[in-house]
């Protein structure tokens, strides 16, 4: 049964009024493949553009996105986030050429509902910001494998295998 539908299949916000607040965490990941022309520029580390340093700007955008998730996804509850962290890994050469960057988002709260959507929104917006800042060099950037890695708290925990 989908939790965001009532008995008449109309969209509803999940009623969490009877739930007990608990510590909840989520970890999501997005992988971004960069064509060789962009990967070459990152070999020495961070690169700066007219919009600012690419990775640092993507980190800030991802953190800001976690805080705005309920404004972007219609039935998400607004949550008091206690921590939101974005990590961007160094480049890993890709077998097909170019390089891959992993973006991780870790979110914590003490609330009646989980923070999975906040973590997924954080990595997605960070990846889109990376794309936006590098698209002048190539539109061939691929954002892929956006997924939840782990969530704790609530009725059940989840971890990918």
C-alpha cells in the first residue's frame, strides 16, 4: 500500500501525529561521470569558475537543498535538520575514459519521520550544480546511480548490500 494515498486513491500527507520522535539518519549517493576534457582540469584538485569553486559550490548547494526538500517534494514533511553534510570524492578514472566523482549526503534529525528524501535531494542538487558549473566545457556529463545507501530510525533500518 502506498502511504501517500488515502482509501480513495487521493494524494495525502502521511499523518505522523501519533509517532514518537526518534533519531533518524540517511546516507545517499550520486555518481557523476565527467568527460576527459573536464576530468583533466580536476587532476590538480578543485577548479574555479566565474561562478566560484566547483566542488565547494556544489557542496553548499547540496546542503541548502536538504533544508528545502519539503518545498520541492509536495508531500514531504518539513524537518528540523540537525546535520547535513555533503562529501565529494576525488576523481576516479573511468574504464570508458574520463573520470567519476561520487557525491555523498549524510543527514540527521530527531523527528517523527525519516530524512531519506533530504539525503536524496542533497546529492541530486549537488550533482546538478556540478553539471551547471562545468557544462560550458561539455554537455556530456552523466549524473547516474542516485540512490539511498542507508537509513536508520523509525520502524526499520535499511542498508544496501
